[in-house]
C-alpha cells in the first residue's frame, strides 16, 4: 500500500483511471453520434413531408392553375431537374467543404421551407414550375450532403444508420396525407349540360406552413451542430477531396493518389480529372448500371406515389377522398417500416439475393393491382405489399454497391443524376399517358417500369460480382499496397 501523503499513485490505479476515462470518452462520442443520426432522421422526415405533400395535392394544382394532369406532370419534372442541379452543387460542397456539411444541411432545409411555403401562392404553371425547381434543388443538395455526413459519423458501421435515416423519408411521407386531411373540401361545379362535377381539393396554406416550420426547426439544430460543436482539426493531406481524417472514402482516395504517384515531377492536373482517373474502374463497372438502376427505381416510385391517389379516386374503384388519403398514408407507413425491417433481414439474407427478391416482389404487386378486383380491400392489400418490397430497394441498392466499392462522391452524384432524370422522364410520360388514355392504365405503367427495373437490377448484381472478382472487395482496397504488388494482394478482413 502507498501512503496518501507521498503523492505516489499505484500503476494499477493509474491504468484503471485511464481505462475509465477512455470508456467515458467512447460513451460520449457514441451519444453524440446517435444524436446527430437522430437529427439526420428528422431531416429526412422533413424531406418526406415537403416532397410527398405534393402527390395528394395534385388535383388542387390542376384546379388552381386551370390546367390538366399532363401540364402538372411537367411541373413535377421541373422538380426532378432541380434535383439534378442540386445534386451537382451539393456534391461539390459536400466534398470540398466537409467541416461545413451541417451548415449546408441547414441551408438546404431553409430553402425547402421557403419553396413549400411559396407553393400556395403559385397560380399558374410557370410560377409552380419555378417553385418546384428550387424545391428539387433543395432536395438534391440535402441528399448529397446528408449521406456523406452520416457515413463520416459511422464509417464502416453505416449500414444500420443508413436504413434508419432513410426510414425518416417514409415517416414524413406517411404523415403528409394525415396532415392534409383536415384541410380537404369538396368543390362541386355545375356544367352547362346540367351535370355536376365533384372534385376533392385542399386548402394548402396551413399544412404547407406547418411543413415549412418543421424544416426551419431542424435547420436550427444543424446550425447548432455547426457553430456550437467543436471543430475537428483541419486535414493537412493533399487529397482529392478535402475531408477530415474520419472519412473512410477520402482516406481510400488518398491512398490511391499516393500509391499511383509518379517519381517524376508531378504536373498540375485539375482535381476533377484526378477524381475521374482514380475512379476509372468503378465508372466502368459500377457507375453506368447504377445510373440506370436509380433512374428506373426512383422513376417507378415517383409514378406510384404521385398518381396512386388519382388512380384510386378516379379509376375503376372510385374510392372516396377519405379512402384515398388512407391508402396513401398506409403506403408511406409501410414504406418507413419496411426499411427498418430490412436491417436485421439483411444480416441473414445476402444482399444480392435480397435485392433480387425485392425487385421481383415489387413487380408482382403491380401485376396484382392490375389483375386484381377494383375494390378498397384489394387496392389496400396490393399497395401495402408493393410498399414492403419497393421501399428497401433504394438503401439495399446502395448496400449492394458498397459490397464492391466504397460509396464515393462520384457514385452519389450519379445516383442522384439517375434519380432526377428517371423520375422526371417517367412522371412526364405517365402524366401524358394518363391524360390521353385514362387513369385505368396506371398499374400497367408501374408494371412496365418495374420490368425494366428487374432487368437493370440483374445487370447491377452481375457487374458488382464481376468487379469484386477482378478488383477485390472494399476491405481488400483498404489495405495499402504498392502498385507492383497489386496483383498479389490477398483478401483481409476489415
């Protein structure tokens, strides 16, 4: 025993104190990471709210602007175009100004709040298209920053948090119909031939302002993280993407840059070209099928979510406005739950097999919606099952890609590019077909795009497996090797 007066501390006590301090620090960091993840979940809830209040409001837009579903579909297409430009700008800021990602998230949420608050004042197609464009811009910028931000928090353990964060979109989308329901009303018009037309419309101002307020509140939380949370030390490495040391993707790209460096004097090369060269193999095997996949995937989902309300209300079943709102709400509730369920399921079933099951299941449910009876129960059953299979496709697709290569800024950009172009094109096409032929062909459109999705999904599964076979898995790539030893590299666990 050591006397208290000597001031000496036994080595065992010192080790215990260090261990306790280290454990306390890990707990604090974990709690901070959980808090940030929850706030990101809330941001995706806001994203689901201000993106999916648009679908049930379709008939109101038609009534206010005095147009038809084809014209309004073009407005929705402008939103997807804005998402493309937002993804481009957001990806640049996410990679170039890593330490300000929280601030960028706040700005995108505020822009989303402004645009959703401006929609009730849009009385013509031109103003509605412009507002939707900036709404899509906010959407694309937010996803381009939010996904890398979450990955920088959890690194290789991002699988579960990704599903949790993306489930927020479904939660927000599920709340949207219930938020609009108290403000719906029937507009009865008497035509010259003596007939009457009863249309379900929505008072947009109050529910849209509520959504805008929620977006501003979450934006304040991100501002708090940016200005009140201690900043990490600035990275001193000369990487392609100026990121901090916690970014696994950036570390991998730095290794590629260092290992491939020439002993001769290095000429100044544009950074964008360095990024493209370092990702050439990924672009060849992964990026192109990824672009096609997410174009078909998001386009198929947008067509279903935007037009299911109109199909149920004006199609063969002629469901009431309350039943249509219930149908839409249940779909988004299932949409959110399915992504949470997928987390433990993905630990049991290999991702390629799980992805294939989801692709075929979503197509089969669209087939059932077309061939099944036009009743309230049948519509509800097939919509629920469609949501169960369709919802996890997006995060499962990202997970499938991550088994072959890290999710880099290049890949995220092409995911958003495919999503915006696919959704824009398919929504415009669907609006034109439904207007000229009739809403009864809606299930056929979902089936056709679902069949294309199966084909592209099978191609992505094949290319990811081929890429892993030829170039190794991400765990192999994370092992730093010299260029002349590349072919002798053996697989190592992460």
